[in-house]
C-alpha cells in the first residue's frame, strides 16, 4: 500500500516547485531578463490546452470511441496553421487596445459595450466552471486510484468528507498561487511572467510523464508495438472499436467535433490568455505554429496503445488506464510520476483559467457596478487600486470554490471528456462575435448580443440541463421524452433531429441561431458611431498605416487626469503614464494646464489594461469637458480613419500601376531609340546601296561616251556590268516598294493551290549556277511530295530564293554547305533552309526579322564591316508568309549554323 503522506507530500512539493519557478520568472522580469521573450516558452505555454482531459480523458475516449479523440487536437492544429491570418490580428489588436480578456476583446469590438462584456463574462463563468470541476475531479479520482488500487475509486470517494478531499486543498493552494503570481499588478494586460514560466514547466512535466507511461506500456508491458498489435488482432472486438465507423455520429460527428475543437481553441478564456494577452512578440507565432502541433502529436502518440492495453487487461475505468496499467505491474515510482503529470495538467489549466475569469469578473462585472456609485470616482480623495486588486483576489477564491462545488455536486454524472466537451460547446458561442467581428465591419452590438444569448440558451438546454437530469436534480424524462412529454423538444433530439452525437447536435442548433441572429440583426440595425470606429480599427488591424490617434473629444486638465489615474491605478502606474507622454511632473496635482491628446490616449490605455476598455471609456469621459461626442466630431473621426485606410489602399495600388507604366515607358523608350538607330542605319545603307550601282552605271556610261573608239570586247564587258548594276538597282527598288505595300496593307497576293516541293525545286534550280561557282554543296530532302499548300507561287518563290541567298551569303566560306528539307508536321508542311555558317545568337533570332535590323557577326570574316544586302529580305519574307497564314522563324541548324523554318497550312485538293 502506497503511503498517503508520500503522495500528498510529493504533490505539495511539486506545487512548491511551481511557486519557486514563478517567483524566479518574476524576479528575472524585474531585472529586465524576461523568460517569456522566448518563442519556445510561448509555444509551451499554449500547451495549457492539454488539461487532465488530455492526460486521462483522451485514453478513455479512445477506449470507447476509437480515433475520435484525435479530432480534439486536429482542431487546434488547423487553428495554428491559420495563425498568420487570425491570431496575429488578435495579438496586434490586443496590444494596441490593451485588451485584458476575451470578454474585453468582444466588448471593445462592439463599441466598448459594458453590457456585452458583462454578458460574455457571465457566460464564461457558467461554461468554464464545469471545466474547472473536471480538473478537480481528475485530481480526486487519480489520487483515489493511486492510493486504493485495485479497489475502485468510487468506493473511496463515497466515504470522504469534503475536508478530506485532496482536490479541495489543492484548489486552496492554487488559489494562493494565483493570488501571489496572477494579481501582482492591477494592469491585467501586463504579462504574468512568473505564471507563464510555471505553465511552460508544467507542459514539459505532463509530456514527460505521459511519454514515460506510454513507453512502459508499449515496450515493457507488451514487449513492443508488434506484440501489442498481435494480441489485439486476436480480439475482434478491439479491432472494431478502433475503426473510424466507431466515431459517434459518423461523418457528421467527425465534422462537428473538428469544428468544435477549432472554435474552442480561439475562445477558451485560458487559450485567449496565453495566445493573445501573454504574447510579447507576434513573431513568436511563427515557431508556435509548428511547435505546438508537434507537442500535440507527441502527447497523443501513445494514447491508442495505452487504450488497447487497458482493454486487453481489463483495468476498469478507461479514464484511469494511465494509472492502473503501471499499478497492475507492481510499480511504485512510475504511477507517482503519472499522478504528478496529471496534477500538472490539471493545475496548469486551473491557474490560467482562473486568472482569465477573475479578470473578467472584476473588469466586466464588478467595475461597471462600482462606477454607478458616483462617490467612488468623483471624489478627489481615496485610493482604489488596492481595493480593485482585492476584488480580483476574492473573485479567484470564489471561482475555485464554484468549480469545487460543481465537482462535488454534479461532476460524478459525467466522464472527464464529457465535462470538457460541454465546456467546449459553451465557449464556442463566443466564436461568431469574435471571428466575424474581426473581418466584417457591418457586425453590430445588437446582433452580437442576441446571437450570444440565443446560442447560450440552446447550449444550456441541449447540454448543460441534461447534466442536471442525469445527476437526479431534474426528472430524467426531460431527456428521454422531452419537457411536458413533447418529444420534438427533447434536448438530445431538438425539433426531431436525431442520430447525431449530442455535441454536434448542440453545436449545430446553437451556431445556427447564433450566426443567424448576428448576421440577420446586424443587417437591419445601425451601429453607433463608436462601434463603426472600433469596427474599422479591428477589421483593418493588420493595415501598415492604421491610424492610432485618440478617438476622444473634449478637454481636461493634467491635474484632473492625474487625480483620476492615481485613484484607480496608484502612484507608480500614474507616473509611468505621465513619463511616457513626456509630461513634466512638477506640481501636476494642482496643474490646470490642458492635457495633450497623447496624454489622454495613454491614460485611457492604462485604465483599459487595468479595468477593461468599457470602464476606462466611462472614467476618461467623466473628466472630459464636453464628454458626449457630438455627431459631427465622431463622423469626422470615423471618416478620417476610413478615408485614411482607403486612401492608403488606393495609393499603394496607384503606386504599383505607376511603377508598371514607368517600366513600360522605359521599355518603349529604349525600343524607340533602337528603332531610330536602325532607321538611321537603314537610310545610310539604302543611300549607299543606291549610290553604288548608280555610280558604277554613270562611270561606265561616261567611259563609253568619252571613248568612242574603245575595243568591242571591252564595250561589251562594260555594258554587261551596267546591265547587272541596273538589275541590282531594280531589285533594291522593288524591295523598298514591297516594304511600303506591306506597311500600307496594299500588297496583293493571289493564293492558289501549289506544290511546295515543286516551288522549292524551281528556286534551287534558279540558284544552281551561283552554287556551282562558289563550290557550295547543296542538298534537297523532300520527305513530303506533293506538299500542297495555298500560296502565291511568285511570292513563295521570292521567299525561298531569299532564304537560300541568305544561307549562301552566311555559309562557311571554306566549305559552304546548304541543306533544304521539306516535310509534314501535325497537318502543316514545313520547309527548312540550313547553313553551316556562324549561326545567329539566341538573343538576336527575333531581331533579324525587324525591317531596320542587320546582323553583324564579328566571328565571320566574310561579313565584317557593313552587312551584305539591304536587310529587308527576311522582314518581307515573314510578312508574306504571315499573309499566307503561315509562320517563319530562326533556330539552330544541325549543320552548326542557322536554320530558317517556314511553315504553311496543308491544302486538300
């Protein structure tokens, strides 16, 4: 038998260790060496999501419903994947507006409504109280199992008084811890560094403990996964229990549970506290987005092996398998480590949840009531800072007592997982007001309030009320037959909807009412001016140029502002506000100098961090002269905010457009310069080409005129030269005229069916003598004959001759070679003319088809200096081929030079 004193002593030593870690964290923060500045610590603190439900209840749910337990962790994983779009926005808003809790966040979004904040706070208290009870129940049951195994825990609990219940005293110790490290400062938006450090340590402890029992069960108790699976395979009932079909509600249950976990991750007060309020740097979300899902993977790695082992060995309540399995093996140390791990999971949740709830109680419930008593804030004397801290401390104690009472009176009716899912469905009601408000500016306070009330009522009726019936407080016929025996009002089959699991059923109806009313009422109600301003600040929070100027109108003196802050925050916090605003502190209490806008804004932010945004707004306006904002002023504020955001958005768009237009203009300018250069070269070249034959003809004509007795042979030679130069001049003029006709669209073509192979043969025959004189090797390959196309025969021959002439000019001068090939390709006919010259660089292949462009290849000694020809042949050839519906382009030749490809559509005769 294990000693009760050893177990209790170990538990309280562990809690004492948490005290030391928290104290060390706070001391480091005071020295300016923050522990929570690490993204790893931030990610571990988020693991407060894994409570006693994870530690004990996941195994229990896996034993009952197979892999459905995974959905509870896939939801947060999905949420972390969306962190750059949702959580980052929430973190930035909280930092800008000094948000203290999820109730404060929703209240601030909808015009800093104190009533809406109070509603969220009350709902959070009601929904989270069962969750705190779950943790206390887990501590009680795990202690009973550890001390009385193999006897049942229920037998032990029935004989205990509340003052003998260990969970009661642990709750009291936790109350002391939370009061010491959770209420050190009135400003709830300040980071609880010691508490966060302790939560990070607890996350490591529960992970190590769970992995330890998982390794023991899998590799020691069963000698490895294969041995465990072999025994499971021999038990068909166990195999069936792990099938996907075993998930309650089937496919609908899968979707419902995933959505429930996803929404709860954003809206659980403790998760909002560690994710948003305790965040010191939004960049920490990057590491947390993968480290937290990794943590969830590790802590669930052995859930199914432990569940299967417990079912195989018949170890009683599945919620206790993590304890009973090592106990059944006669171990002493491992069960104690598991108990501490479960205690760590439970206490971490209770600590953060209680801090979040106590902040909501003091800021959203108590403060608005106190502000109605005018003497508390109009009188010039009295200091309320300490009193407000005491209110928060009393709230902590009362919240823990409420959780214990729920555990003692009702908690036995539900399993650990059931209690957790009931709370999940409750806090999920905050999601529409929270998430829709982040992105839809049109959501109004009336819509959010009615949506919350409707969703909460349906949750209460379909999930919480049946718990009272199962505990014997109400007739059980309420569940089985419905109230007044009206079956369609049955909490588990509302309006006749049956066959779903109870959580998906409740989530469906509550979300339908919640979202429907939020959207529907918002469409038909007009938000107040302050709501519109806040909506803009929330929906545009990630905008880089979001205005942060004060929304307040009116004037007050520095003395009045100082007195207000001292009354509610104390001297230290007040001095920090004035120092940050660069306001002199000499005789500030009696100073009548008007307070600057910056000072008023900082004062409101400081009050928001301590009392909540709604109460801060009331207090600031109480000292402003002309505190009621006139319509024109608020419209000006709103218009300035909206117009600035819209102006910035348009300015960015115009800047991008101007940059693009500028780039296009630069490109066009470069192109124009290039065209102008080519035009100048073309004019010079044409002038040269025209002058050369004319000069030659003139010179020989003058010789013949001045020398009448010249020899007949020379006369014939000179006349032959004059004829050739005349032909050259005629060709040049024809090319220029063809170019003019192409540009004006007056080039007339007479397309008829023609054999491309035949035209190619005629063209090559026309140049055969030139090829022979040059010693050029010419090859004609006809792979398609006939190759019928629709073309103007004369123009087509002109193009082919031009291609052959270009190839002859640029072929290798020592061993010139040309290959012409005609072939079919995908319903068209192609003609390629290849040479073995220096080739055309890839960057120049399109340029050679420009009408003013001439290629200069320094590598070829035959074409150095001014290029041969007019440079119009290829542009004219491409234009002719395009008019015939074909293509003309250049590529690399198999001979090493250039290949000009001509393509024309095939024609059926």
